C-alpha cells in the first residue's frame, strides 16, 4: 500500500530548496492503517463464509446469518479501499518533494512492483488450488486434463494486490502532472510550501456537500458502462465500478496534505460525519431490502442512483468521522501498535494465503456462517501479523515491505 502502508513515507524530511515545513509523525494515521488492514482481513473472511463467491476459497452460507456477513461486506466496500487510496494520496506529495520525479517513480516501482511480483509468482499459486481442483474435476468428467500451469496462466490476476496496480498508475499520473506543472510554473514550488502553512483550514460544509453530490453522480454515470458486477480479467480489478471514488479520494488525499485538512477538521465535523453516514444508511436500507436483483448494479436505474448516492455519502461521512476519532482519541502508539503498523503492508500482501489455509483447516467444522466467521477471524488476525513478521524477517524484505 505504498505510502499508506509504508511507515517510512511518514518521515517527510523537508527539501531545503522548497522550504517545506517539518511535519510531526502522524501516529493516528498509522493507527488508521492498522484498523483498515484488519478490515481487509475481516472483509475477505466474511466473503469466505457469506453469499458473495468472490474469493479463492468459499463456503457459501447455508443459514440466514450469511446475510449479516454480506451486509458487513457491503458497508466495508463502500468506504475502506477509498480510504486507503486517500491515505496513499496524503503521503504522496511529501515523498515526491523529498525524492524528485525519477527517484520517486523508482521508489514506487520498488515498493509496489516487487510485492506485486512476489504475490503473483509466490503467493497466488498457493491460493489458487481450490479453484483449480474444482475446474480440474469438471475437465476430468469430460475426459480431458487441465495442467496447473495452464489454469494459472488463464486465471491470471493480481488478487487483492489490484490495489497496488492501481496505485502504481496513480503514482505515475501524479508524477506527470507535477512535472507538467513544474515546466509551466517553475517558480511555484516555494510558494506552494509557504501557502500550505497559511492554508491550514478544513474544507467548508458546502464544499463537502457539493463533492458528495458530484461523486454520487459520477459513480451513477460510470455504472452505465461499468456496473458493480463488472470484473476486469488479467488486471484482476474486482471493483472497477468504484473507480470514481478511488481516483477522487486519492486526489483528496493529495489536497489534504497540502492544505492541512486532517489536522484542522473539527470534532463537530467528525461527529457530523458519523451522523450523516448513519442517516444515509437508514434511508438506504429499505431500498436495498426491496430492490430486485441487479437493479442496484447500474445501467441507469433509479435504484443504482440511490446506491451511488449512499456509497458516496457513507464513504465521506466515515472518512470524516474516523479521521477525527483517531486523531483525537488514538493519536499515540506503544510497542504493540508500532509492531502492528510496521507489518501492516506485509499483512495485506500475505493475508490471502493465510485465509485460504485457514479455510481448508476449518473445512470440517459445521457451524452457522456468522459463528464460523467469528472463529476463523479470531485466529486469522493474529496469524496474519505473525506471518507478516516472519516475511519481513527475511533478508532485505523490510526494505520493501
């Protein structure tokens, strides 16, 4: 998760030529990354035992509690990956300012590209055996064989590391924009740094409301051609229908860094964010319950407009609320939190293999979907961090992860 999951990115040493102000380490953002990474693990555990067959190993729910897991997945999906992109965007300007264009791109290729290749070449082959076994049995019924290498190539995708793929693209686009602006306005760099100090004020409510409306409409229009059921093969994008949110939240993260939004948001803004997210959900739930299958996916239906409006409102409300909550209440770290933060990106990289292994390990257990989710999640969270610790202990692995 690059700068959003890379602790070194927070150490934004100022570039003398730009006269950049020294920024204190933002421990609450470290803690936010821990919480969001844990949500990723819980999200994919819920997918394993719910009714959404979008994971390497699944046991579709056979009781009503699976619906609770689906609702949990819906709430997560509405905001948590967008929040990751926002955090990544937040630390991108400091990293670029510190390194310069070419070293910044090289660093992104190293810190994102190497983990991506590691997943594709080492971890993904371990996670794909469940799907391979099912497909091989189908081929065997027809008297045909399916070698694993062929299945691996034909089912090629980046799995959860799609986030890294998209973030690489965003980093390159950011670099091109910065270089273009530098050529057009070579005297703007020092001015930007001084203006940043003076502009430490939060976005005003009308601006937040207008952005929410614009994002909802953009998402609704985008889903005319990219409905929520769309999957992009090879690239492995599981949720391209959320791309307007991902891109705009990355840009918001960049602006938040330059204008000090995270530090200047008021407590009232945080409480209002949670309240608006809750109110929007209460309005949206009857639509979800009564909507016919696929009407929420897109294609210009009024239900898809309501869905896009809820997602945008809920996501922005949660970002506001969680940012203020963590800044005010969770802006400190002891040794345990420091350990969790250092290993968060490695957890993201390796958690798929851990969850698939636990899925097979608990395959014998027959229990309600929600109960099995709770049990496996309780084992998965500490185990994911233990595996991440082992991986980062490999020679030079901590320079990338």
